[in-house]
């Protein structure tokens, strides 16, 4: 038989799906720098556990020839088709097609596989030998008991005792080991999984004979195949396409490598899977059927990160560790690690791990996740370091505002102070023992709208929590809620409705409230024109700034709660007079000589009305008359004989003034020739 030589450990790990290609490449890069054994690097990276690395090492030790490979097979007998599907050599659909062809042709299934180019003769013989060997009860390194010993799950003595017990009871070996208390069922299941992975490696080794094989980096695939025994073959072509194994290949044009039996295909996209097959051609260019199809999975790893808790967070009790993960194809699972040890696996979003820290010693812990896709690519998150601080000391908390026994209204700020020996995680506010609000951010406050409750007495308390679930409660603060909902009443007192006004007018209002009036606003035609905060409430309206006409006056009264009362409307007419009166002295006449007591008279008129007439001798005001006829009794004896000038001024209600023409008269009270 053809020799395998010594199969590389890395290839065994890939074939058995112990590790992804990406993880293996990372480990190989580190190995170049540290010169460690590859298995040690993978254990240090957290990709494999120390016990699990022993299984692929045993496989490597026994893969030096085909005979060794088939003897290494373990487990129950599997049909040829099932072996091929398990190995990934063919799909379930291809198996169905081959069985249908077998029914049609009457051939053996293995012969159909060879005729369809799915297997070579050498591969078929190796698989049939493997299938036969699985029926053999002979001991080999991949039997369940040997793997349990090799991975440190049980001792050799316990295995011997279990095998002896198995002969007596007829039970499965795993059931005996569990019933005897040598291992837990989860340990048995884990080793069964290792067993299947190792068998996958053996299958891959057998299928590498006489067929095309491939190794891949991120963007280059190296292919190798056995030369054809047909003397007419003059060359080979490499066919490939992305994301499909169907034939004929519809990808890029085939690569003609002429007589070479190796090829490298570069510039591939690592985010896609690729399938490869080789055809041989003769001198006429006629191509053979496709060789076996080799598939290289996509190599783009998922991206994952821990979303809670944040790094440097202090945690306690049961912590929900959450993570995100994305992948170009799809995430199959996420693993959660604490200090490099796998703690949980989640296969569906949202990805959550309930980490019970109650039994852990206080201190620093490192969290990390790994995300896997269906191709076996693995993405690893950044590490998050948290502090576990399990404590039994409750926080202290007190309500700092409002003050006890305070009467409150409107929006009220409720505040609390809280401290803890480790850290406060949140503060809850309660109103009459009903939860009002929660906050996890200091300062701990809540704006309470007291208008949402009826007026009355209320009790305010606060509770503070820490990460361990300890609770501290505050004192009770009692407040009296009084929200004023009654609006003030207000009415205009002056000017009266329908009044005619001019000049400066005092507008006044009467206002009352059940608590108190804070201000009164005065409006003219809906526009605010004045504000008064003290009773009596008024403002001065200079009507001369407005055109003559009709105006509507209203008033609004406010209280401290913001309630508003509106007065009735008052309509007034502005009539500002700009025409001065006319006035003239009618007696005495100009140039007259007067003596004794003289009645000085004046005539005055106005478009609205004369309010008064002033009489002047020279520049001196000597009398005022407010009613017509306007006159003044002038006792001329009080004046020396001589010439005097008389004038009069007339006024109207708007303050307009006019002055009469001057009137010169002579006072003569002394007789001629008579001495005084």
C-alpha cells in the first residue's frame, strides 16, 4: 500500500475540525516566534484544552500508512455513503443522486462513486477497509475507553474495572463508567465528540490518496493531484467557482497547467468558499470528466465584542454577560470565556451568559468571547476586565429634598444621596410606597409633577441598591401637596364702558384670588399695554398717542400658580381736542378811560367747550372765571391813574389755550385841579 508518510499535526487538526484554518495560521505564526510545540501554542491561545490536544496527537502517531489509518477507525459501522457525507467529500444531495444511479445501473454503490469521479479506486478500497474495521471489537487508540484515559478523564485501572463490569451487565461502556461514578455524562459526551473529530481526520487522510488535495491561505489555494495513468493525456486544467459545488463549473475560465500536477490559484476572496476540480485533456483538446471536487471554505472570521459589562466595571451576584457577533455568512455560536476558561456557549442571538460570581473570590477577572461560523472560522473579542466584589453591606441613602413637612406645588425636584462600600447601582424613589422613578446615575434626582396627584399629604422614600443586590432604605419625608387651580377674578373699574376719554387717563381694575393676585395685565385691542403688581391695580394711558376712535380695554389677573382670570371688555372712545378756543375782551373798549369799579367782560368759544377764562392786567393774572358770561370786577381805585393793558386767555378741557388781543385803557380816578 502507498505510504502516507507522517501527516502534519496541523492538517489533522483541520481535517477533524478541531481548529479553524484561521486559528491554525495564527498559531503557526506564534510558533515561529516562540519555537513552542504547535499543541502548546493552541492550548495557550485557548483554542484547545490541554486534555483535548492528546487526541489529535494520537491520530498523528498512527497515520504512517493506509493500514494504520483503517485500523485507527472507531465507533459503530457506518455505510459508505454516510462516511462520505460525514467527511464532507460529497453532499447529501450527491449521495441521493448516486443511490438513484445505483438503482438504475445495478452496480455496487462504490463502483458508482468511482464511475462518477467522486472516488478513486484507491480511495474506495481504503474506505471499504475502514468500514470493515469499524465492525472489529479490537482495541485501538480511538476507542472510547482509550480516549477517556488519554484525555485524563479516568485512570487505566478505572477503565479495566469498567470493561469487566461491562461484560457482566452488557451495558454500553459509557453508561458503566457513569454508573460507577468514574466520570460524568458530560465528560463522556465530550470524549465522544473528540472521537468523531479524530475519525474525521482519519477519513480525510484516506481520501487524500489518489485524489486532488488542496491547502489554502487567505487568498491563495494550492492544489495537488495524482497524474493520470492514461497515456493519451497531454495536460490538465483546473476548474473552480465560488460558493457552489454544482457541475459544470460556471466560474472563471479554467487554468491550463499543461503537464504539471500542482497549481496555485491566487487573488481569491477569503469571504467566499471555493470548489475546485481537475480535468485531463488529450492532444485533440478533449477533456475528461471532472476529478473529485475539493472545497475550501470561506475564511473570513466573525467579529464579536462584549457589550456588557464594560471594562473596569465592578460586578457581583449573577451578571448577565452579553455579546454581539456578525459574520459575512452567519454566526453559528458564541463561546464565553472567564480567565481563558470556557464557561458557556450560545447558538442564538441575543448572546447571553449568566455568570454567577457569588462563589468567586473578590478580585479581577477577564472576560472574552469567541464567535464561530459554519466554516469553522473563529473571531475573538477584545478582553474585558472586571472586578468581582461580592459584599453583604447595604448602601446608605437619604432623601435630601424636599424638606420634611414642606408644602409643595407644581414641579418638585426629589433628590437623594447614596453611598456604598463597593458602589451604588441604582436608586428608586417611592411615593406612598409606590415606585415613582429609578435612576442609576448620580446625582440621584427626579422631577415630580405634583399636579398629577390630588392635593393632600404624601410620603417620599428612597431605596439604594448595590451590585450584590443589597438594599438600603431612606427616612420618610412627608410633604403637603397644594396646587392652586382657581383662577383670580378681575373687572375693569374705570373708565366706564362707552366713556369718551382724552389726554392722560388712569385705567383701573379690581382683582381678587383665593390665594393671592401676583399681577394684573392691561390690554388695549388685545395688545399688552401695562402691568401692575400692587393694588390698586392701574396704569396711565396717554390717549394722545392714539388716533381718535373706539378702543377695547381688557384686564388679566394672575396668581402664583399661573392661573389666569380675564375681565369683561370695556369699549371707550378717544376724542383728543387739538383746536384752541377763541377769546376777546368785549368791555371796556379800546382807548376808554375808566374809574371806580369796572366790569371787564370777555367772550370765549370752543369746538368742544371752554373750561375757563383768565383775565390779565399787564402780565399779572387778576381773575379766573369758569362760567360764561366771563367777567371780572376791576377796582381801578387800587391802581394809580395811567394807561393799562388788558388781555384774556381761554382754555378747553384738552388744555388748548388762546389769548385775546390786548386792550389799552386809561385809569383816571383823580379830579382835575383837586389835590390828593
